[in-house]
């Protein structure tokens, strides 16, 4: 995955500092720094916002060495933007389902929840 190096490269090549990028995606300068260093991975909604800020597809942002190979072509089409929005919706539904399953595990088998690190 190329996410961290792409964030740094695109931010710098667009003349954006970490503070300004953070404001654009609703995160602090420190969080942007941790993304760029690969210490934490941004959630999918932040990846979506980053792709909009940099006008690249989510796929390029995640899977392509943009500094070396450039982007895969033209800016995302309307259909691709809708696809990215759908990915965010699916991710949100999955996160909700995981939370529900974790609650059920915690209620029905506290020992297993502890073993799995479920709060």
C-alpha cells in the first residue's frame, strides 16, 4: 500500500501544509503526521476526503505509487465518485454490524470478549 507516501507527496506537491490538510479532512496536524509516517491508517471516510482534496481516485491513493507512476488517468468520473460514496456507506454498515456483534459477544461470553480484546 502506498497511502502514507502518497499523502505526503500529494500534500507537498500541492503546496499544502499538514495543518491545512488536517482542516480540509477534519483532522489535526498531528493526525496527518501519523498518517504520513504510517503509524496509523486513516479510516475510509478520511481516505475518501483525501481523494477529493487531491482529486485522485481512492484506488490510486491507496494502491499506486503516484510519485513514480502518476495517477491512472483522468480525474474520477461521476460514476467513480458515486462508487466511492457507496464504499463509505458499506463501510459504515459494516462498522455498525461489527459493533453489534461485539456487544453480543460481550453479553454472551465475557471471557471470549476479554480474550479478543473487545471492550
